[in-house]
């Protein structure tokens, strides 16, 4: 048998998933690693921890699935985006911990750069924020002596996690990244498809130290026999969100996926056209499988499934996330209650860091079922706000939404999303969409599939939720939600 090995290097754990040539996962292993918080708001990972967790899950997945090295034909990598690592070209040793996407240490620096925000948006499609890699790289160059020393000696390597892993697994032979990862650094010009000279100068980053950027489906090079015990091509690479979009078979312009995890992540394929959002969204590069660049519009909701964790852990009205469905269904409606989970402000499309969470419309008759139902509805309302922003930006209606993530098991949430967005909600059979994206990218390069259509046929839908709410009811509910959002946004 032949297998493709996919590495899913996430923020809290590393996974290895083995796919057979039909895209069925036949084995997997997962390992968490340490989160390092040196100061309030700072988040780091030890790159050696990341690397050893990756090596360990590869070996466990192979052993448990009884797959031999000789049966592996290729590797795909999908990874946490924006996080940045620096290492020594000669020894491979990291010179500092990885600065993770969540890390806010460069927030004040980004505020200083405010006057460049329009230019940054125009060139990179991104909002000026410490979330992206540029200011993290600048910080390392300014604050870590070893970085300066290695730079002077022409020995400094810097990259996102995909680049670091490829470099390490190839024994230093691959120094590359893909378009999706490059587009999250805030240094990459997404229109001209090159590292942007003006931005590299702005952040004091020499362009020549940055890795080569390649399409997501591409032979990047080979794993090193001595390091992993097998030599196979690394041929599919993408940042996690873009990989999930590809894994959901969102190959056409207007195709949209929503990931319902701790937060909610919405990505829409906008084809070969880069839409610069007028409605609080960001633009990035999508997975590229041919000569043409592919663009995505992205919006994130900070608190998604996390509101259900809050009901469980703080309010203690449920003992598991799953219970929220039955409790919500135990009442006919929220009885006028709206919950805005603006625990850390509001993300897209509002971008209001001062907004505060609230529960509104409570009466003497309000009970925990109403609040739970309002919490689930809030997730759908928040997602819908981003969907509406996307519709406005690209000027077309959205008929179907592909879904993934931990909370999609909640049928009530899926039904309500269909109703409130007046769209079909398609839940795939294969829930491993992030890894599946990297698998498809690798499989396309290895010519296991002839076309994207052929891939689509292999990706069945488990269930479609059909909208079933009158226009009047939807409008009334949306009015109530918008009123609650306005209240949450008042200082
Ligand atoms: P992440 O990748 O962000 O860690 P997951 O995709 O694993 O998140 O999803 C976990 C989130 O989904 C948690 O916030 C949890 O509260 C929520 N969740 C899981 N199951 C349900 C459910 N049945 N109903 C509502 N929310 C759920």
C-alpha cells in the first residue's frame, strides 16, 4: 500500500496523520507541547519541543498503523500560522523560542507604525497587528544578540513553522515556505507575489534572509534519510486555515468554510481576484496549485466554542459542551435574551477591543436554558456578521457554508446557523479537513488525482442543514442581535 504522511503542527499540539491514496485517514498520533508565558501577554514555544513532538508523532503514527517507511510516498505539512523561529544555518540550533501568533509583545510597536496601516493593507491585505510575523522578526533582530551576530556572519535563518520543519527534516536542504504562510508575515506583497522591499525596510529585515516562496502544491525537496529513516518528497504545504479551506474542497470563487473551534475562522475563496475589504476583513493568499495565485478573504471571531466552555467552567450550567444542545432545545426560544460574548472585545467585522460582553433581555422568567440557547445562537450570529461582511465585499450571495471544528457536532447550532444566514450548512463526513487539505495538495503534486473535480467526488457530505426560518423571524432576531451588539460596543 501507499501512504501520504501529513504533519499538522498546531498551536497546542503536533499531529501526524497517515492517509491512504483515497484520502482515508488510517492512523494518527498527537502530542501536546509546552506553552511558555514569560510575561503577561507574551506567548512562546520551544522550537526543539515542536520538532521533537513532530518526530515522535511521526514514529507513533507509523508504528500504530503498521505502515512501513517504504510505503510512504510523500509528506504534507500544515501549520500554525504567523509564529516565527530563528535558527543558525550552520548548526540548525534555534537562537530563541518561537514567538507565537498570539504573542502581544510588539503591540506598542504596531501602534507606533499606525501611519503605515493603509500602505500595509494595500500591499499585504492585512491589518497592522502584532499577530502577524513582521514585528516579531523585528523584535528578535533588535533584542537577541545572537540574531545580530548570525546576521552579520550570514548565518541567520528565519521562518514560519513550516519553513523551520522543512529545514530540519531535510537536514538543512530546504529553505522555503508557501504562499499561504508567506502572506501572513506582513512582509509579502500579495499582488506582486514577492517579499515587499518597502516593508522589509520598514521593519529592518534584510530581504535576502527570507526563505524562497513556492506554490502550496510543489516538490519542496526531500526528507533526510538519516534524520527520519526515510527519504520522501515534501510536496504539500499550507497554513492551517488555508489548508482547511482546501480540505473542504472550496475550490471555486465564493466557496466559504467556517471552523467552529475556540474561536471561529471564516475563509472564503475569492479566486484569482484579491478583494481588499471595506468591511473589516483581511485578504491573504490561498493554496496555489497552478500558475495563478488564489486569494482568500478571512474574518475571525475571537470567542466561538469558548462561550460554551465558559458556561461549563464558570457558570457551571452544563457539565459538558455536548449537553448544551439538549438544554438549548428544552426551551422554545431564548425568551428575548441575547448574549454577546465579547470577552476580549469584538473581532471581525467590528474590531472593537473596548466592547464588553453582556447578557441582555433577562426577566424574572429567564433560566439557564435560555442563556445556553442564547450562547449557542450568539456563535451563529457572530459568524453571520462575518458572512454578511464577506457578501458585501465580493457582491455575491452565499448559498452554502462548509463547516468544521469541534462545535459542529451541535445540531442545534448548525440548524440555527442555516436559519440565520439563510444558507445551506454542509457538514463533511471526513472531519479531518485541515490535514486533508495538506493531503490533497501533496496528492495533486504526486498526480494521485487528475483534477480538483475528482477530489470533490471523494469528499462526501455527512449532513446538510437546510434553512427553515421565515424572513420576518430572521429579521426580528437580527434586529435584536444588532441592538445587543450596539449595547456591548458602548463604552
Ligand atoms: P480548538 O481547535 O480551537 O481547540 P476544537 O475544534 O477542538 O477547538 O473545538 C473545541 C471547542 O468547541 C470548544 O470551545 C468547545 O466548547 C466547543 N464544542 C465542542 N463540542 C461542542 C458542542 N457539542 N456544542 C457546542 N460547542 C462545542
